[in-house]
């Protein structure tokens, strides 16, 4: 080994540039994970992104799997799961895309924290200034928030129940399978079309026409997909084996999506009909012999408070 080669090897191992690289790698490895709040996530995303850029500027390949996993481990557990799913679906994702996703999670955490803090039911005097500034910003952009009482079935209980039915049916149809974001978006669009095509009520007793949610926007529109699939794929003449490619592979995925939508509709319609059968008592059943009248002085009554559960309503006495 000649002298220039030895000098180059020593510079590569003990030179200033390699020393800086080792220092940056140690800082990245020893950086503590973020806490599950907007401030901690924002600071972690900024610091980790800066360290990664410095390593990239020094010629270090930051697109390797080890570097990606190191960055992901600096996020809270819930965000780690989302990022790991992203890498599982798309292993070739670059480190820049990972950093962009981390920034999106930072913005999501800030938005959730802003909404919770700006809720009138949870606002405190120390948060009044932030609430006022947020309210002004929402008014400029035409955004209005209508908060309902927590655990109050008489306020939004019906549509909350509908949301739960959709979530449970989605879980039943998809199961533990990992699907891509664009496939999930397309599935949600088809499910939305099916739900907006459900019958609400009839018009006349002798008329087969029924009113659907979609009719309020575009009367008599047909937004549902045609489904002509069978449960047994082996007996289905249109079934294509999984080794198909090109247009046949695309058609096979289309049939699979129809099967998922069909299973969703069967599950959801069953639960939805059971929901409609539930009896709702809108009027309070008074005791036998009770009279409907206004309170008189000397009697005790409950004071209705819109933003409080009924069990927390105050008791008042009629004095005049």
C-alpha cells in the first residue's frame, strides 16, 4: 500500500467530514421519540428532518431502509403504525416522502388540538384568545362548527349511529387486509353511492317510486354500480385466475371490488333495518293521573342546559 492510499484511508476514517457524519448519526440515534401532542411532534419532525438533510448533503444515502426506520421510530406509536403501513405498501418510498408524511401528521395533530381547544364546551379562560382567533379565521373561510352534547342520544344520536354502522360494515368487509389508499378511496365512493341510493320513504301507496337521499340533489339519478357477480367464483364464467395481467388483471380487481361492495351492502342493510325498528320515545311518559301544566311558586324544577347531560342539570325552586 503506497503513501497516497494510506493518507486517503486515514482521511476517510478520521477526517473532519467523517467525524461530522458520525456525530450526526449519533444525534439521530439518541434523539428521543416524540410525545403524542402537536408541539412535541412538530419539534421532532423539524429536528429529525434537519439531521437527515445534513447527512444527505454529506453524501450519505438516506433512502436505505435502516434510515427510514430510524426516522419512523422518532414518532409516537400511532404515527409509527401509519408510516410502517406506508412503507409496507410502497417499499420504494423515498426518505423525502417519509418526511412529507411526518409533516402532514404534524399538521393533523395541530388541527385536532385546535378543534378540541376551540370547542365551547371545553374552552377555559386561558384559551379564550386562541378560540377567538380561530373563530375569526373560520368565519372568513365560511366554516361553522355545531357542537353536540357528549353522550346525548337526543342530539345527533341517529347519525352517530349511522356512522358506527358504516364503520362496522367496512371492518367486516375489508377485515385485516391491507389495501392501498386509492383503492380505499374508490371503495368509499362506491359505498357512498350505495348509501345515498337507499330508500327513505314512498311517495304514494300505489306508486313504486321511493325517495332516496340522492334525490334531494339530483332527482331520479342512478349512481350505483351494476353488480352481476356470483358468490361461487369457480362457477362464474367471467372469473379470471389470479395470474392474469394487463386488462384482465384490472377487470379481476373490478370484480373483487364489486364483491366487497356487495358484502358491505348486505351487512349494512341488515343493521340499518334493525336500527329503523328501534322504538324512539320522544315524549316523557308521566305517571298515571299526572296533569300537564306550568310550574307554580314553591315547586322544584330542573333547569335545562343545552351543553350539559341531563344528569348534570341544576335544580331550581319557583319563587315567583
